[in-house]
């Protein structure tokens, strides 16, 4: 009979990496945790800075202030946000694969990865063009209208911040138990026969 489980259809190295294992020594794991927390803090700080800048862009009546705001916003959105976000994912993957948590074993980790990816992709594909458009419009004409673009940027900045705090909350509470993949690679069962959560 052919084994059709998700875990057994994957190559062993891939399966083992996604399932996680205590590969990191205690000291290296502590370093990885500290690095991950510091980078998450930088990402939260960057997102909050973008929210402040978006608020200035939306509510400031001074043309120079508005244009300067979007110039700074463009730099943060192009260079800082993607860099810090990517480092957060890299350190997170390192911790997951080097510990018993694994990458695909727990639903809360999968949720965090997907949401973080959506935030990064949205910042790159949607926010950047809007901010550059606002920067160009305010560069040449003090009387130019942004046609609601400033409001759109502000709303997305709010959504980004809320999304990152949701990721933090999920990291702390660790809800939803294991994935199907997690049940297959771990095979732990409670006395009643149901998969172990968490």
C-alpha cells in the first residue's frame, strides 16, 4: 500500500527541516532568540514610524512637511521595512528548524509566517508605488491634490501595525495546536487517541 501522508511524501532532509529538531546548542539558541526578539522590535518600531509619517502626510497642511514626510517614508519602505522583515523571517526560520517547534508542525507558526509574508509583499507591491506617487506629486506643485492617496497610505500603515501586533500576540499565546503535518511527523497521542495540541 502506498503511503500518501504529507510527511512521508517529502524528501527526508526537507521533512526533517520542516519538522524541527533540537539542533542548536543552548547558547546558540539563546543568541538566536535574542536576535529574533531584537529584530522583531526593530520591525515594530519601523512600522510605528511609518504610521507616524503617514499621519503627518495625511494631516499636515504644510506642503514642505508633506513632501519631506513621503521622502522619508519612501526610504523606510524601500530599504528598512523589507530588510528588517526579511531578517525577522530568517531568524524565525532558524529558531523553528533548530528547535522542537518546527516550521510546519504548529498552526500558530504557519499563521505567523503567512501573515509576515503578506505584510512584506503588500509593503513592496502596493505601498511603495503609492508612496512614490505621493512623493512625486508633492514635489512639483504645492497645490496638487493627492486624491485620497494620503488616506490610503495611512490606512495601510494602520493595517501593517495591527498585523505585526497580531503576530506578536500569536507568538505569546501559541494557539490552535498542531497541523496535520505536525501530527504525522510527531505521532504523539493522548490517552484518548486525539492528537496532542501545542
